[in-house]
C-alpha cells in the first residue's frame, strides 16, 4: 500500500457512498456486489470523464479507480481531481483515491503516487482486503461493517474453473454467482472474437488491450489458467511479439472452450426480474 497522505484526516465524515470508475461490466458488478455486502452504496462510472463529472456533482467518501479506461484513464482522473481540490483547498477536503490494477503493483505504483492516488488494490478485489481498506480510510463507519466468516469453500478439482474463487469474492448465493458466470461467458465471447482477429492479424497493441480487459474477470470467476493466458497475451502484445501472440491464441482458444464447457454444466440462473439480486447475501467465506 502507498503510504498515506496526512491530508486524509480532512475527508468528510460518515461517507458511505463510494464512487467506482471501471469500464468492464463484469468488474462493475463484482465490485457493486462486494460493496453491497459490506453495507456501502456506490455509483458506477464507465470511464474517467464520467467519474470526474460524478465526483464534481456528488459527495463521496472514497474513489475506487481502474487505471486503464477509455477517454480518460485513472491517472488522468486522479490528477484532475487533485487539481480541482487544490483550487478549493480552503475547504480542506480530499477524496481518497484507490487504484484498481490487474498488473503487478510495482509496475505502476510510482505513476499512482505521481498522479495523487493514495493506494492500490489488485484485481479481482479480495473481499477481506476491500473491507480492510474501507476500515482504514473511512474509520467513521468501520465499526458498522459486517463480520466476515472464516469458513472456506472447498476447491474444485476441475482444471479450468474453480467456482470457490467467485464465491469467496461475493458470497455463496448460487443465483448471484451463476448470473455473473453467464455474464462472463457473454463478455468473454465478445472479447475473444476481437482478440483472435488481432492476434492472428499482427495487431499487437489491440490484442494486448483485449487481453487486459478479460484478465481480471477470468481470474474472478475462477478461470485461473485462462486468466494467466490473458496476462501472457497482454505482455506479448506490449512487446509486439507476433509469434508469441499466434502461439498463445491457440492455447487461449482451447482453454476458453474448456471454461465454457464447464460453466455450461452448472444450473442456469433464474430469468431476470424473477428475484431481487440483493437478497440473501449469506455468510461470506473469507477471513475477517
């Protein structure tokens, strides 16, 4: 974690609304579910421009900010907010900004600090880590956060998907988990159609961007081998390694098929609207 800024003590008290800047729909739903389980309300912004407008018009206790978004990325967003706060420095308010990154923290920590961010969390977000961060930065509400059960879900032997990973992130409710798994499948299919075209067509930068989009979502649903391949594809794209992209694409395509085959064996979720998504959170299987 980046060392805290002394100005953090000047933030407004008892702010239970969180602003989330995240362009990936799967990650949006995961974070919203986690914040709901922890008793927080949240607004979602799909890019930095939307987030800046929301921040300007609202009162938020904290900003969770993806680093790589269209139009305005997380670094630019943080700098814009810090510049606006400087103009109104007499009010003594400073919004904590926490970066969300699927990359290794060391790769981007210096840029986060330079942009004015206060910390970072790896994606997918672990519920216990998110709770600890909120307790640290929002101590006025720390005592009201729910306890997290230490019970763990058994790991699955299947090599493609470990369903216990998603359960540990958002709780054990089977219908909520299945809906997110279905959304992941739809999103993965859309990204894969572009990724294959870019990998085989020598468009390295675009291939890297598509792999990055899928990486944290794959890990979140427990498709760990697929997530690892996404990370390799992202790196190969950044290094403009066309041969590696073509080779990894074959492995990716095979692994995605295995993931879909496993997820298709799980029960289908009920139709939209037949159940309140926020109902019955159940116990949360991570350490407190």
